[in-house]
C-alpha cells in the first residue's frame, strides 16, 4: 500500500505540468506547417478556441494515463498483499484456486516396475509413488489424476488409491 501511495504522489506532479503548460498550436508547429494547414487565416479568437480544445484533449489523455498507471499500481499492490508468507521467503506458493479440476487425467497401462516404488507406462513415462505403492500394477490400466499444486494421485481399476505420485521421466 505504501508503494501505491508513493507512486500516486510521484504521478500527480507529472500530470500537473502537462495540464497547464500547453503552449498553443502556434508554438508547436513550424511557420511553414502553420501556413500549409491554413491556420494563419484564423482570428485570434478562433485560435484560442482551437488551443482550448487541444488543451482539454491533452488534459483528458494525461488524466486517463495517470488513472491507468494508478490502477496498475493498485493491482500490483493487491497482488503483493495476496502473496502468502511462504512466497515472501522464497518458498513455493500454494494455490487454493481449483484450475486443476479441469485438467484431464492420464490413462495408461503399466508395463513394468522400475525399481522399488517406480513404474513404467506404455507411453514410456516413468512415475514414482511418494508413498509406498501397495498395489500390483504390472499389466493394469491406471489413471493419473491431477491434484492441487501440481500434485498427482494414482487410480487403479477405477478406484482412487489416494497414493500421491510424481513423474520421474
């Protein structure tokens, strides 16, 4: 929140000069451009109306940009506040969003055991149980189900085993 207030304080003075310092169309165009545009035929009152319109446009554009930047700063500050204490110490962020529920399950057949707690699938992948796997998997059809925070669970013969697994290869 402190960063947000600091950024607003820095943006406010930057917007103020732009609102009051428009020098007029005559100053920003060369004499040749001024004549080619036909502006030399305008009366001082007409030029004043033109300059006022340009100034209002610039003021609006500056206000819009300041509001956009303030909104970006607000979003960043809100995101920073949402970060968990774990993330502040460089540890993995645990997400409570349920995006994993839409991820498809992997269906395969176990071709062989590879070591004590690892198994190989017919697609060549090798998975390992985080907990001991107490099921005979060789030749069985399994499903690997997505779980929160990039975790996976093993399903054997249509039954969720609650055994957590991770991919080795």
